C-alpha cells in the first residue's frame, strides 16, 4: 500500500513538473495566437474567393445553396478569427493596465520628490542674502551653499518637467487602453451579429430545401413569391438612423441616385451603407454632446466638440438640444466616445473634411464655402447639414468614393464599405469582414428592388 501511495505521489509530481515545464509563457501565447489568426485568415480569404466566384454564376438552386454554404462557413471562420483577436486584445488590455499602474506609481513618487524640493526651496527663500553671508565663517562656505541652492532649483525644474512627461505618457496609455477596450467591445458585438446572421442563413437554406424539395422549377416559384412588387416598394419606408427617421423608399432611392451620379458610387451601395448603419446603431441619437456619462462628456472635447459648436453656429441650432450618438456602455462600463451625427453617422471631425469646416489659423474653426464639398454637389444655397437627409446621402457617397467604391467591382465596393466602418487600417482585418459582407448582401437586394421600382 505504501509503495502504491509512493508511486501515485511520484506520478502526481511528474504531472506537476510537466505542467510547470510546459506552462505557456506570455511570448509563447502571443506567438500561438498570431499563428492561429493567420491560419484562420487564410481560410477566410479562400471562402471569400469562393463567395465572389459563386456570386458571379447564373442564379440557380444549386448556386444559391452553394453560396449559402460558403457564406455560413465564412461566417463561422469569422467568429473563430474574432475569438482569437479578442484573446489578443485581452492580453494587450492587461499589459496596458499594468503600464498605467506603473506610471501612476512613478507619478506619486515624483510628486513626493517635488514636494520635498519645494520645501527645501522655501527654506532657502526664507533667509535673506545678508543673513546667509553673515552666518558663514568663510566665503567658501557661502558659495558652497549657493551652489547647493542652484542645484536644488535645477532639480526642481527637472522634476516639474518629468512630472509633465509622466502625465502625458499616462494619458497616451489611457487613450490606447480605451481604443483596445473599444475594439474588444466592437468585436464582441460583431460576434453576436454574426451568430444571428448564421442562424438566419441556415434557416433560409432549410426553407429553400424544404419548400423546393431540390427542384429548380419549385425554386424559381419560391423566388418569385418572395420578390416585392413595385407597389409594395413604393409604399415601403427606408429607415435612417441618427435623427433622419424613416422616409419613403422611392425618396431614398432618388437621394441615393443623385449622390451616386455626383460621385460615381452605385446608388444601391449608398443605400446599403445607410441601411447597415441603421441596423447596427443601438444607441444612436439619444445623447447631447456635452452630457456627462460616467464622468466624461459624450463627445470628445478636444477633437469634436469645437467642430460641433461651429456647425451649430453655422446652421443656427442649439448644440444643447441636438441629439447625437451616445458612447457605448458594456457591462455597465463606458467605452469610447459618442457624438456621431445624423443618418451618415459622421463624427464632427470627419464631417468637417466634407462640410467646409476649416481651421481659422488661430486654433479655432470656421465655415469656408469653397471647402464645402457636399454643398458644391447638392447645389444648395446653405451650408451642408449632417442632420439633413440629402446632405447625409451625399456625405456617405463622397466618403465611399474616397474609399475606392467608384471602381465599381465587388472587391472595391466591399473594401470601401470596410473602410467606412473600420478605417483604412482596419479594413484588411478579417475580423471586420461581417460589416463588408453585410453591406454587399444588402446592396444586391437593393439593386433588385430598385430595378423592380423602376420597372426594369
């Protein structure tokens, strides 16, 4: 029995030693996650090529079922990629939090050091020059004290400078941490959207196979029954977020066609972006720019508030009564900034680039008619307005044009949509793929609906 217990103990110790030897280091974990993400990204790209190739084939039951299968698999891979990316961000967030703790410790120590130097300086300042000279037996002692005094003064200046540097560094680290947290929250939100989309796609596939029993003729009848009629489309409403409200679908098509004619961007793509923004917007248009949410203003004070106030002055509305998007709140914690405006959901600093809000040379902002690209294309007599539907449509089309959508290919339009959503840096990241895929699906449906509406 004793020998048996000894063997069990030895085995347990060996298992512990193996775990200890093979415990994953932070660097090994980082390398493993990067490799996992690269492998999944390669699989996603293969599925994307398959989706694009299948989309170009003639519509049929076999083609559409294959397309649904490819899209479902691509979505599942996207979830897998985001799981890895979320894990990476979690590690980076922990690292940033550690850096901030260390910087705060340095800040406290530097403040204590600064306080001591100030006390010493005050002690020296309490003596007059005559008292210092008469209190010394030798002039050499006086000059030694004078040198010490100058040294303290110099240390004081250095300490103040170092304190400023630590504060700037801490702010930069906090901003970086906030960006990481916001990215993590966005990815988790996309996970939920993608999971729901997979459920929809699987239900759609099941419905097709059940109703048609694999027969092409039955499938054509199903497609015809699902198509909206021109009269239904004329009566339909197109949802717009951020204060735009729902407008008649024909009106939305007219605005998109005008914006597309001015920019070379497909009208259905403009509509798809705006529709996607409405579908994704969970907290749009319910805050005021300087509302305090969890200790901070809704809109970023240095980047966006001055521009927004200038927009309000130009357009003649009260900034305190105009609703804008709220910051994200996740598990009771605020992430990032709000302040996105109107149907196109531009933040003020982005709107400034297209709406003619420029620097005045003294750090402020002014309106410059010649720089108002939106107004120059709509031909309006007044400055462009982010809360006006026509201006919002034009702004979306202009940004999509600048993102490369005017090339007109599937790949170019999808990439432009991703740039609209995640910026140029995040557009190539497969974890953001659901947004681009969603826009292109909407665009295909909207193209067909526009064709029906126009009687084509």
